[in-house]
C-alpha cells in the first residue's frame, strides 16, 4: 500500500497553543499492511535494484503543489511507460498493477512536484516494503524506513519520491 496524503507534519514551535501538528505538504507512508490474500504461487523473480536509483528517463515535468507520477515497467526508473498528475497519493496495488501497462511486480514510480512551504522544521516519514527514496530539493532525506527532520525556508521546495515494487 502506498499513501502520500494529508501533509508533511510541521513540528510546532508553540505546542501549548496547538497540540495537534499542523499539516503542510505531504506525509510519506508506504506499507503493505492489511494484505487481503497471499501472493499468487508463481511470483516473478525480483529484479536487481540499482542503489541509488539512476536518473529517471523521460520524467522531466514538475507539477506545482501536486505530483507528476512517472511509471516504469522495471525497477530502475528507465523507459517511461506513462505519466499522470496526482494531487495526493493513496493507493493499494497489492492485488494488481497501478496501471494496465505495468507488471504487477517489478515496476517503479517517481513522484515529483514543487510545493509551497512556510519556514519551519518539518518531519518526513517514509516506510516501504521494497524500496523508496525521498528527496527534498535533490537532497536524499529518507529511504525505505526512515524519519528525518528538516528545516525549510519559506517558498517552493521540490519533493521527489522514488518507489520500487519488486515482488509481493
């Protein structure tokens, strides 16, 4: 399951006034929690993931306050199949491919967009069953299971999430 919705949790400077974190941007959580059934008996062999992932081919568009999702029929962000705009990311692809052109397993997706932020400290959380890399302004800040705090200035910041579904 892949979820990127709501907002990046902004760490509050004055917790007494607002005990609940302010949401700005997007929280990244990628899990396979709640699988309805076991995988089919004939699983494709996992492909080798190149780490770090190479530059994505054919994925140059950048959305404003949304994500451009670029889909690849391999685990290394090569040979773009198609792209679309996602205002948020909240998908469960356990039982199939995200789009008809892709394999059920052994695919990759890059989401990227420019988002407006207020200045402050933000916490970015990423959890993935296979592979993920979270970048802010082209700086790697998270991977498959991480939490990172980052101070951002007011203005636009590029968010990029690379995701690989290798098997299962």
